[in-house]
C-alpha cells in the first residue's frame, strides 16, 4: 500500500511538473512575437524601396500627393517657428517692400511656406477619394442597396476615424508635460498639476469636437494644427449627403448641381473648404467617366479633350503660381501691394472672410486636376518616398507640432535661434551648441543642422503613431460599426 501511495505521489508530482512546464512555456513570448515586435519598431523608411516595389492601387498617386502636402505643412511650421523675426518677410510676396529673397519667389515659395496651399490640397483629395467608390456604384446603376450600405458605414466611421488619433496624440503630449518636475513648452499654457490638466483637456476637447458651432474655427490649444480636423469632418459629411441626394440624378444634373454648389460656397457664403471637397467629387466623377470611356459629348468637354495637353500644363503652372500666394497678408490691401497680385486680389469675393483661401482653393483644384490627368506627375507621386509619406501623412500632421514644441524649440535655442517668450527652463539651452546662422533665408546652416535630428525623430514618431494609433483607429471604427448592425 505504501509503495502504491509512493508510486501515485511520484506520478502526480511528475504530471504537475509537466503541467507547470507547459504553462510556463505558454506564457513565454514565442519567437514570432519578438520578430513581430522588432519588425513593428524598425523604421520603415529603411525599407521603403522594398515595401512599395509591388503594384499600387490606381489612386496611389493621390496618397503620394497627400504625403508631400503633409511634409510641406511640416516645413512651414518649422520655418515659421525658427524665423520669428523674418516671418513677416517670408509670409509676403517676392519684392514686397523691396525684399527679394529666393525663398519668396513664386512656386519656390511653396517649398518654404506652402502649408495653406497644402491644406487646400488635402481637402480636394479627400473629396475625390471619399466619393470615388460611391460614384462607381452610381454609375453601375441598380445598386441602391449597396450604395446605402457604403454611405451608412462611411458616415458612421468618419468621426471615429478622424478624432481618435487626435485624442490619443494630444493626451500623450499633455501627459509628457507633467513627467517628473515638468517639461516646459512654449505653447499652450500648462495647468498646475496633471489632474487639472486632464480636466482642462477634456473640457477643451468637448468644445473642439462640436462641429456645428455658429462661427469661428474650433481651436484645440493642445495641438493648434488640428483646426482642420472638424473642417475635414464637415466637408466629408457634405460629400456623403450630396452623393446620396444626387444618386438617382442624371450625370448632367449631378454635375450641374455640384458645380452650382461650388460657386455658392465660394461666392455667396464663406464655405471655401466645402468647395474644395465638392470640386474633388467632380474630379472623381469625370475621372471615372473618362476611365470607362463614357464622358458625355458636351461642347465644353470636347474643347478640353481637344486641347488637353496644353490645358493641363497651363493648369499645373497656374496652380503652382496661385499656390504661391502670400498667405500672411493681414488684409487684402497688403496682398494688392505684393508684386503680381494687384489685379488677382480684385477677383476675391467679399464672402470669403479669410481672403487667402480663395486663390488657395482654385490653386489646389487646378493642381490636383493636372496630377490626375498627367502620367509623369502620377509616376512622380507613385515613387516610394512619396508613398511612404502618404502612408504616414495623417500621423505626421498630428505629431510634428508636439515634437516641434518639445524637441525642436530646444535644438533651435541651443544652436543660436531663440524666440521671445521662452522661460528660464528653455533658456538654459541657449547657445549650448552654437552653430553658424549663415546661408540663404530659410536654409541657414544652424536651421538645417537641427533637422538632422528633428526630421528622423518626427518621421519615426509618425510611423509609430500610424501603426499604434491611426491604423488601429480605422479597425476600431469598423468594429464598432459591425457591432451596431442588426
């Protein structure tokens, strides 16, 4: 009996040991886990030639254009921040008050101060991309049920997809301020403690998320660059509603109504951004009709087809020229005093409260039109680096500001580029690594040297935000929508 008991005990101990060993092994991260983790943390920029070597979707060039536009926004905010004294000159036209700098030349100016032009391009591209799939269904006919499903899903997911990354990135930024003894940033003002900061953040975001305010822009001081997110949401809703309302209309009627709305929002009321979205819708309509060989034989379309080669080049030139508009003019009289803009200023409608957006809207529509219909321009924006920027464009737009305030401000101060209003906390960095400020305006040595550090960190942070915040927010919105279905 004792032997039996001992034997049973030994058997039990052995099984328990095997059980514990198997459980421990199951809790140990698998090799695939570490491989996937390393892969997700590896900077994608080192793999772009391989990642984007395969076939691209037929509108990939617009992703590339969006990426380049996001990079222009990155540039303009750094140029503005690092050149506070010269900013009034950089924001005005070439030759204004006798100032003649390379960075202010027409077209060239876009590479330095093209942020507002880039935002208009964002909105035109959004109008195109959001409407293209529903328009395909409308053109196919007899797909009312499918169209309703697509629009229902898109409208449900849009706010979640746009606002979730804003919530995540601003919360992280705000939290960093209160680590340890605190991390100072020039803007916005910080609350006395973390709890008060969270309360202020919640209150401000609540106001920011309400898009139906009667007037003014919804500012979120935790990242001022997010002003365009509510604008993007409103423009998206106008596109979806327009598609639904005109889904049973003839092509001619739909084109006429949308064109009329574009004029209304540009000339009658202050709705330039809606004109951008609706112009994108029209461009998608004509692109699909041309692709399928079903373009109507209207007289004005026949004229455009006949002189397409010349007109597209004129559209590109005019778009880039108008996109070079001095965006910093405080009122229209300043614009009139800028060489080359006197007569153009008279075309700006009085309904446009911020007059700069009129020509930026026209410029964006002309430029996107030229890109859509010009093969060599499409190939340019299908290049791997443009596709890479396109993939991270939303995150780049959201994180470049916080990185500017947390890191770049300190590097600029360390290399000799200081600003007024910096408190003692950041002035400790002043001239700790002085570099020469020689060079053309906007391309000074100490400014460019800082970006050897700032740019890689910003791109990598954008990659991480894309993988860990942006893409999961897309899946989260899809998950929530599926959960609501009957």
